[in-house]
C-alpha cells in the first residue's frame, strides 16, 4: 500500500539518484536521497522553505556538488560534469533573462554557443517564441516585459536547447495569482507539446496538485513521501504530509484490531474504521488519523445517522463561509474539535450555530499516520 | 523653500571659487582684482609655451592611463570576487581594500617612500603609477561594490546552464552587463590619478606630474598663468568624464544596432 | 580537539582566486610599506641616512616636544572644525537630495565639483583671501579699508575654509548614502507617533544613519587633519600641523625615523578622536542599539 516506490515499472529512468547527500559546513541540506525521474513526467519537488528541494534541483542542474551519493542521467555519471555540459536546462525563479540582450538574443543564446547555423537558429527561435506566444515580441528589451512575458521567454530560452530534462525553480512565485493560474495551464500545454521531462520546484501545494504527474514531498532534507497528487492528498503517510497538503483534521488514535479488511481504531471521536492500512501496524499501537473536512458530511439529528461507517454527534461552534465553500467547526462532547466542509448553497445555510448535528465519514476518508 | 535657497548657496560656495579662477585665467591684466580689464588668452599662450608644463601634462596622462588600467584590472577581479568570497574572508578583504583611503594620503606617501628606499627602487613615473593605483583601487572597488552586489548571480548560472563555460559566461554576460559600471570606475580612477598630488610629492622622481608641477609653480610665485594651468587641468579632468559618457552612449548604440539586425 | 581546514565550494574558490591579485598588490604596496614605516620609527636616521639600531628615542623625543603638541592641537583643531562644518553644511543638502527632489542634477553638480582639481581649489582660496587677493583689493578699492586684512590668509581659519571647500562634496556623498537607508516611511511613522520634526530627526534619522554620520565626520576629519598642502600654502606660522612636520621630515630634513614616529603618533591621535566621537554620540544618546527603558539593568551596558 505504501507509495514509496523507488523503481519504475520496466521504464528506464531518465535521472536516478542514490544516497544523494549535501552538507553546507555542518548544516545537512540533503540526506540520502533515492529518487528516479521517469521519462516524460512532471515531477514536483514540494516542501516548505529550507526543506532541500532547491538544493536537490541545483545539484541536478550542476550548480552544487553533492557531498555523497550518485547522480546518473540515462546511466551516465553526471557528478563531474559542469552545468554547461549537461543536457539539462533551467527556468530560474527570477527568470535570469540577460538584460543586455533582447528577447530574440536571449532565446538564441544557447543555440549560438552550440554554433548552430544562423538560419537554423532563426527557425528554432521563431518556433520557440511561437510556442510561448511571444513571437510578436522578439525585438523587445527584457526590461520592457511583464512578469508573465518574462516567464514565457525564460521558458522558450530553456526549451530552445531541446534539453532532456527541464528544471523549473518556483517559476510562478513572482507572478500574481491570476497570471499564475494561466501560466500553469500553459506549462501543462507546453509540456504536452514537447514531451520534455519536467522537474518542478515549488512550495505551493496547489501548483503541485494541478501540474504534477508525481510529487516528491520533502522535509528537512529527506523525502517525506513520493506519489501521485491523489496518493499524497488522500493517503498521506505522516503527520507532516497530512498537514502540509490541504486542510485536515488530525486526531490521535489507538489500533484496536481488524474488521472486514479495515483497521479499527479508537480515539476521541469514538471508534473508527479506516480502509488504508500502513504495513506493520500492531495491536494497541498509538497512531494519528487524518480526515479531510470535505469528506465529512453533516446532517441534522432528525435526518437520522449512520449513513457511513464512521459517525459522531457534535455541536456547531463556528460557521465560516469562504467563497464557494462553508467550513463548520464542530465540538464533540469531550471537547474534541472537528472541521467539516460543504459546498456553499445558493440560499440560506441549512445549519445554524449551536445546532447539534451528526458527522459522517467513510472508512476510505481516514488516513492512518504512523509517523 | 528655505532649504532650496540654502542648496543654491551651497552650490555657490562649491563653484564660486572655481568660477573666480576660471574668470581670472582669461583676465587681460595680471591683477587678481576687479574691475575686470577685459578678456585675453595670453596666460594660456604663456603656459602652453612652457615645455615643462607640456612635459608634466604628458607624464600625468601616462600615469593616469597606466594606473587606471591597472586599477581597472585589479578592481574588476576584486569586484567579481565580492559576491563569491566566503563571509569571513570577505570581511577581511573589505578592510584591506578600504584601509588605504581611511588613512591620510600623507601616510601612504611616506610608507611607499620607505618601501621604495628599502628595496632600492629608483623613483620614477612607475613609482607614481603604483602609488596612484594604491590610491584609486579602493575608490574603484567602493564605487562598483553596490552595483556588483545587486548583480544577479543567477544570470551567470543561466549562461552556464545554456552551455557557456566560465570564460564565455564572463565574456558574454558578466562583462557586458557590468561594463558601464566598470568603465565609470576606470574613468573615476583616471580623474583621481590625474589630480593626485598628496601622495605624489613623496614618490615622484625627476619627471613631474601636472599637479606636482602646478604645486611647485604655486610655491614659487603668484603668477596668473597658474590660473590658466589650473583651468586646463580642470578641463582635462572633465573631458575624461565626458569621454566616459560617450563610451556609455556608444555601448547603447551598438546594442540597438544589433537589435535591428535581428529584425 | 578535532580541527579541520574549512572546505570551500567551487564558487568560493573562484572568489579567492579573483581576490588574489588585488590582495597581493595591497599587501606588497600597503601592508608591507606600513610595516617598514613602523620599523623605521624604531631606527635612527639623519639626513636621509638610516642606522639600523633599535631605539625608542624618536617617540620620546617627539612626545617631549612642545612644538609637536602644538602642531597636533592645530591639526585636530583644523580637522575637527572642518569635519564638523562639512557635516553640518552638507546635511541639509543631503536631506534635500534624499527626500525633497527626484532629480539627480544637484548630486551631479556636487560630484563635478569633487572632480575639479584639489590644487586649483586651494589656489582659488589663496586668490580670494590673499593680501593682494580678491577680497582685500576689492575692499581697498572701495575705500572700506586702507591696509589689507592680514588675518584673512595664513591663518588656521583660512585653512579650515579651504579644507571645508575641498572635502564637503565627499562628506555630502557619504551622508547621502547613509540617508538613503532611512526610508521616508520611518520618518512618517515617527511623525505619526507624535514626534515633532526635531524629535524624529534626533531619535530616528540620526541613530539610523549613525554609521554614515560618524563615518563622514571621521573621514573628513582624517583627510583634513592629515592634509599638509593647505597648511603649507595657506596656514602660515599659525597653521603648522603635524602632517606638515611629517612631510618636512621626509622631504627636507631627511630624518625619516623621526617622521615615521610622528606619523604613528598622529594615527594614535586619530584613533583617540574616533573614540571620543563615538563616546560623545553615545553620551548624547544618538547612537543606535541603546535601550531607553531605564528600569532594566541592560541599560547600564
């Protein structure tokens, strides 16, 4: 059931890291990273600042040397290779477009270094600019571009070299929200067109969720969890993973046993069944459970209970309408708080403050966290 | 409003005395007093006929050119080192590069004199050039420091990432971007060297520099041709600054020219 | 105890290689000469001849000499007034440039005057203040005075006026870069909290630009107190400074060891003045990093 799969199914990984570590003086930035990047995927390094995601990406790019471990690209050792010799290109956080060159010359920069013939360069640059929809701005100066336009040029400049792997270092961090969403869609489209493998670094879970084929969740220099966005969201393996992605209710619990293939747990919200079953669970083990607010449904006492395997009675203490959704904070008799979320109805809210309600959630909604 | 008038007074204080010198350089009579008796170029003719003045002018130009080039090379390397040095080395390096101008020029002059004497080095334009480089290097580094600090290191990384080696990166990215700043620093050094006299008096050999020659003129006599010499010296300093401006313009032209080629 | 050499990455190693030429240059032509000079100050010399015997005579002779103390006092007097006047005169202008105008014209004008020749400016003041100079001749011609005013030139005042004129652009540039760090929102915050213009100046502007103010004062002080050409040309007998004495030892008398000793004594005096300036700023409660809640014991620190 664990999502920590290292080897890929039959597919040759494009990049493989084994035991990769990095120290800055006495500070350990990365420890023992084992990771394979699959051909054609968008792999996201996600984590809070200081988790090592940027360092890991800079090692792949060649701007940092790993202190230990190995780094292979299609089976060839890359550790001794300077950045300019690696078939990898990067989109920098603040774009790093050369201010003394115009858009065209920025995109042509790498091709000129490769000594491509002029006609071929012109074709390629035109093609790239067309792809990022900047073909009308080829002669603009970098200082005349908006953030979103700079981003497109940076992307075109990196992709012009036909890299085997494209690294994107928080490319949308400097953009405002609306453009960010638009650019995410653009990134996905461009990745579809070029079929280039992307490594995408971000601290923004939404970006990661929207864009990624797989996500590497990092924390304190280690990989916390590796999996598809769905796996990370619904089956977090640790407290950190559960809290980092989305909102959730975390409750302590104790393992009681098995029933119909479910784990039975007991905690402040009573007895609860969970379908996810981490390996190595033992009777009476102390664990945590995570229940996403949107998986909890609310119903009035009159409407009856037990529509799901898990249920509990609580009182509504707070109602927060947030745009398209409503978050109810409820309190159980023993003082435990649970938050539930529903879609906001177009008319008046059906539930009121202080009202007693039933909370129900399925066994699939419960994730058991062992760390 | 009061503040504004004060600023004008301040500028008057700065430029008034210079205007006086410039005015009397063109005075027809040798008297340094009003009423003004008409314009004449006689003092300029006199000073330009003085072979020693011309020689000193030539020497100063050589020294200023040599020391500003030396400062430009050492200073550019040092400036590039600033964002790369580890923290503690940087602190030491900052002190070392700043110390020469935190001490009076007198101290630099006598210390260099003592060194040259110990090493048995004969005083010449070479020793003056070294002294001037020592004096202008800290100014150069201080002027380019903030610009270099704001230089985005990811620009160099981007160049490396796109396939440029360290030297190509310097040639295609770092140097073009920093060029106006560095050129400004070199011209500043040129102007400083051209004007330097405090250190020079200790390390100068048989060949005079222009300020040193003017100083000896000033000690000898009160002579209106000193006005003319001063105005010429000042004009040359300003010319070096103007040339700097031209360089800057040319640089932009070239960039724009390349831009049209691509269209 | 385990001790290991620090390990530097590629970028840092490149930095060291780039810093090496300038470092070597400065060590050879600045650090070593300063040490040679220090050694000289403990040797004996007469008429440009050096005898390599260790002695403290140069120092004891200098410190026991009333003339030296007088010249020292002259230098500090001249330097102190020059620096104080330069800072005081430049501060409003720096203020104007930093907060009241968006144009750089004034700044460029000041820079331009900085680049106009050092000697020319000394000479200009000699022309203006001299016995047959502009002021005296004008006054005599207009019949206000009969004899030229002798005190105008060859006095400490003449030297101070000239030095202020020489160094004021430099002081302004240093002050300006300090003021540029004090953003207007700090001033607005102070005013918003009820500080008067004077109070916000005293308790916000000065402490926040402390380094720049002390730095520009000390810089101007050292340049002015160590200058020997203005005192030589304008100071007369009244304006003999230690700087002038030192330069005479090296250029005329040839007692280099004595001159070197004087130079190090002068540096000592500069350090002492720096200490005094810092302490008096603290005493006036204008330094940063002071606590203003006297009940806490840290306040004594």
